[in-house]
């Protein structure tokens, strides 16, 4: 049976956990959020929130964003990779509706958890261009 709880072990709590994600992470960005993800080989996904007072001045806005982010994570935790996620906001996030915030977070979860091509699988950018020597 799937449980949709958000217990303590699904949260990033220590500064070292946050540093580990900030040091080398995959990013997903838009005008409302920056979401970082780093696979650390855990048994379940974990969430950390970095909602700064500099970006959202009013406590009411910061608390609303945190509440909606936790709810979105809680409902999507079984589809997410077993990785650590950090959600950061941008100034515009305090001005949009709850539905818009929720849908944007859904897009970030999907973007970060879908399998990406590795750099070796991708063709180099200039592979079609013929390299010409400059005649002297």
C-alpha cells in the first residue's frame, strides 16, 4: 500500500545534506522556481526548502510556497527518483496562484526525474560542419 505521508526521513535537515546537493546538482529553472536534484544513492527521495526572505519579503508568501511545495512533493514522492531535491523560489512566485505554483512544481519533478541522455550519447554540436584550413 502506498503511503502519502511526509515523515522526517523524507526531509533534508542538516547543513551537510544541503551542501552535498548544492555542490553538484542537476537544475531545473523557470521564472518561479529553481529546483536542484542530486542522486546520492538513498532509499527514498528527500526534500529541502531554501525559501529566502530576500526573494519573498512577506512571511505569509514564504509559508504558502513551503506548504504547497511540501504538498506537491508528498503527492509525487512515489514517482520521483531516489534523490535529494532542493526547491528555491524567485520573486515572482509570491504573485501567482496556488494552482500555477502547483503545476510548475509538477513540471520540475517530471523534468528532473525523466532519464536524460548522457554526454557520450549526444552528438557533438559541430559534428556536421566541415573543418577547413585557412589557405595562406
